[in-house]
C-alpha cells in the first residue's frame, strides 16, 4: 500500500444535489451515478465528481474497495451526447477514472444496461456483478461515432475477439447471461440486487490483507497500462476522423430526433 495513504476516515462532502452519491461503510466506497433523467449519461460535472471521489479513495487507507453503480434502474448510457465529446479529467482520463492509475479495486454493479461509454466504464472496472436482465453494448457506430474510451482494445481483452468485433461493428448488445458465459461478468443477481451482490463481493475482498489487495490491484493496473500504451493513439486517430465526418453530426441528430440516420456515401 502506498505510504501516502492516510489511515483516517475520509472527509467526503458532496452536495445533496450532486450527480454522484458517495457513501462509505466498512471500507467500501459506493459511488452511485445520479442523472437518471439522462439515463446516467456522463457530463463534465459527473466526470469531475468521479475524479474527486477516486482521488479521495486512493488517498485514504480506510477505503479498501469501490463499488460503482447507477441510479434509476440502469448503469449508464455513456457520454451525454448533448456535450459532444467524452468528458475528461487530468488524472482519470475519460469519465474521471477510465485511465486512472490506482490501487483500490473497483466493482461495477450493473442494473438495466451499460451502453457505449457506460460499457467502457464497466470495462475499466476490475470485477462485474450484473442483474439478470442487464445488457451490455457499444452502439457508437449507430450514432456515427466510435468508441473512444478503451473499447477498441479492452473489449477483445475481456471477451473473445470475434464477439468484441461483432459488438463494435454492429452496435448490438449482448445479454448478461452471454456476458457471464464469455467471462466478462463475475456474478449474476436478480433484478434490483446487483448492488447487494457487489457489496457482498466487496466484503470478501476487504476481509483480506489491505497491503496485498492494494499491491495486487496496483500491479494489475500497471500491467494493463503498459499493454495499452501504444493502443490509445489508434483510438484517438479514429475519433479525430469521425469528429470531422458529417456522419457524427447526422448520427447524433438522428438519435435525438428518434429517426433512422441518413449516412453519407464515401
């Protein structure tokens, strides 16, 4: 465990109307995305709140595990398309934590769906507990954009390459049972019980040596970062190409208009 971590309980002060709810009990920090009116889509305010919460967890020895979940019966729809681009922070990257170096393990507790950047947030977590009716998907190609928060290489790292390619090219989701069968999901819970299942898994982790858990997590994250170091520029190039393409504007407009997009012909 890093010697810079404080042994005292953290002071967590988030406004009551903040887009992120933060609770700490028995060494577990539970982070709840609270933008249900936007299907928990992430804007800059939410990314900043996640960045701050992760920083608090990383600086405080009493926080042993993070559980990330969503309010309103679903995990997250990813980027708030009204903002145009994925919100980022200096330390955490997209959504405030997708590229963060850390020693605190993160469990995703997924209800309903994790789509687009929401699924990329799940891919950034270490463990996944999901409700039986949950779905995972990368619908970016349906919107005229690309998955730009790690899905190009994290999806085939956690799923068979052919399944990852199908998800990325069709935009179609997979069920939680299929995801568990393929090794993405650690445990399946009844609808409404994903958080309870994640907290149970977190308690199994907090029963172990704090130093061993922290150093194991740190090593896993550093190994991941080394493997991904040369891969992020590929995502950045694809994002630049789509940013300049008329398909991006048309795809997003069609999404908000609830109609089929009219793509340009190359």
